[in-house]
C-alpha cells in the first residue's frame, strides 16, 4: 500500500510556482524508469494547460483510503493494481469529493515503484467487479 499511496500523493502534489521539473522529479523518485520517461513527456507537453485548468497555484491531497485490487505478474515481475482515494486539501473546488487514482506498482530490485496509471478498460473492469461484491 505504501508505494501506491505515496505515488498517488506525489501525482496530486502540484506546485505551479516550483515548475514542471520539480513535479516530474517528485513523481519520478517513486517510479520505474519507463514510467518516469512517459510521465515526463506527458507533463512537459501539457504543463501550461494544467496551469490554466486550476485556479490555484498548486494542488495537494491527503490520504483517504486505499484498496488493493489485484496481485499478479507481468513480464516476470510482481505487480499490484490499486485504487487510491485522496482528499483534495488544496486547490480543489470541492474538497469533499475524493480524488481517485487507479494505478499499478511493480516490484523492482525488492522495491515497489509506480509503473503506470490504469487504462479506462481496466478501471471499468474493477468498477464492475466492485458492483458485483
């Protein structure tokens, strides 16, 4: 849970004054090399639109709840799929609405790291499973 929750908190922690590189560095410190490269490209491409999307100078979240969805193996490595709910404590228009992060962490050299966000199809699958429970 720790890696998934820390990753979600890093993804939520935007400080527009510190800039895109600081945000990238914070997330990449908890990520696989591949996840970092993809994240960096996405953030550098969309940083200005992210700044325009939020009225605040930054965003911050606090832990709310986490749920392990599945454990498995991909490409010979252990993976975990998580749903992490965070409370928006700064910069969100409605702090009562959870910020939900669907993500995969992977074990690399004995350490769990953020690997990727889940696809819309994966999210739909897990939501359907939750409704059947």
